[in-house]
């Protein structure tokens, strides 16, 4: 199994990161929180990985912290949660925010995540409560957005979560005031979408 990748960052297009390791390009899927902390293209990067082997594919998932990889693995053990849903959770919430939502039984907050319905949110709360005892609620700072256009970043992130380009742009424009970070725009857009 591949547990870590170190190489040169070649390309990023959420949710995929392309890393060159000795002339071999590895495609690694990652939550949006990872993209906020990547170096510039052409620079060295190291990612902690989860190697998923299926009948039809071998997929690498990348993280910058061991706690995020462990949370991803714990999420995969929950009935009805696949890798796509686990990435969506880690894209919308920090691990600390997720732990807070679980500890407080915040079904309303969890259903705002794309692909998470009420029954899945309730199952997450029940199954994850014991697994998250080691992770203090809100133990991590909020994600910091990159310097490039927050609106463009938010729109790209929403597209990576499954929204169509025109729909993602409309969602961002509806809530943008011009001074939010990409993370704030993503959260507000998803919350706004959840109210419809």
C-alpha cells in the first residue's frame, strides 16, 4: 500500500493533484482543505495518502495531516459513506468543526454537505461519536484561502463537489460581497443551497 507521496507538484485541478515522483505522475484526489495549503506548481510537496484498491480502480487520496487521513478512514467505515462523501465532508468542514457537529448532534449542519441526507447525517452522528473522542471539537483553525480570486476558487470547489459550472458561479455570485475568503463563499453557498 502507498502511505505517502513526496515529489514535485505538477498540476492541481480540484479534486485532483498531480505529483511527479521520479518521472511517474501520480494522480491524487484530495479534499479542498489540502489545496489551500499546497506549494506552487513546480515545488516539492509531500502528502500522506490512503490507497484504495477496488476491482475497477486503484485510487490515491491525499492529506496534509495524519488526523485528516484517519478521519477519512473512519468515515469510510460508516455505512452509506463512500470516498466521495468523505471528501465532501473534509472539503466543507475542518476535522474540528466536524467533531463539533458530531458531538452536538448537529443534523442540520451535516445535511448542508453535498450528498449527505438526514438519515446519513443521523447515522454519522451515531457511528462517529465514539471514534471522534480523541479529536477535540473545533480543535483546528478554519481553513485559509489562497491569494487568488476567492470567487473563482469557490466556484471551482463547488464544481469539484458536483455542481455544474453555471450553477456554481450563480451560487457564488448570489452571496459574494467581494471581501470573503473562498472558504467563506463555499460555506455560504452550500448553506444557501441547503435552504432551498
